[in-house]
C-alpha cells in the first residue's frame, strides 16, 4: 500500500511508518536494543551517536519497502557495515 521506491526515505514515509515500526520492533534500536536519546545535541562537535535514524536492512538505499526499514542508533547503523554479527 505504501510501497515507494525513491532513493531516500521521505518525510511522509517516516511519519506513516514510524508507528508501525514501533509496534512491530518496539521503541528501541533494532541492533543493540537500547533506547534512543530524544535530544539531538552534539557531543564534542559530533552528532549524538545515540539518536535514532532509519536504516535499510539490506543496505540498498533505494529499497524503501517497509519490511526493509528499521530504526537504529546512528552508531549502530555505522557499526553494522563492519561487524558481521550485527547483520541480519
């Protein structure tokens, strides 16, 4: 129904999918299962690594099917590229 195939996940998609993703996966990081930090403040000039971002499970940024999208910490999303134990 909401299957869109654009390069990036749009604001409308995020707004529609967020409650569905929360209901299915919970309101924690898909990889480490820790809670997200709501405030997007900076730590030593860097973006907070514990804020939430949307991640593509198969690392294909154009594959925006809801079953391919999860919520993850910024740092966990970056780590999974190099840590085989985090890949699903």
